[in-house]
C-alpha cells in the first residue's frame, strides 16, 4: 500500500517553538486552567461516543484521561484558594 503525496504541506513558521513548560502569550489561547477544562469536557464527550459504540478499551483509556484532567482542575483550584 502506498501513500498519496498530494496533501497540503505545512507552512514553515518563523516563530521559535515553545517549550512544554512555557506559558502561552495572553490572547493566543487560554492558560493551563482553560486547557485542562477544555480537555476534560472534550474527553467526556469522547468517552460517551466510545461507550455508545462498545469500544471498551478506548472508553477505559479515555475515561482515565478524563479523570486525570478533572483531578488537575481540582488541585489547581485548591492551590488558588490557599
């Protein structure tokens, strides 16, 4: 089997790549709290979809990702309160 090579190519960016620990610039995208909230919400929808189609292993793995995102939300909100 061969791949078709007629796909779109990514445009090279002159911007320096961000490190994983670097905070995004304001206005580009939300901070870590917003990212984790978005991930938790999106993964919850994917869990439902996987369950609906009886994809047990995928549902389980997505559920674990959802729990991790929700736990991070809880721990971040606790730190903000103290």
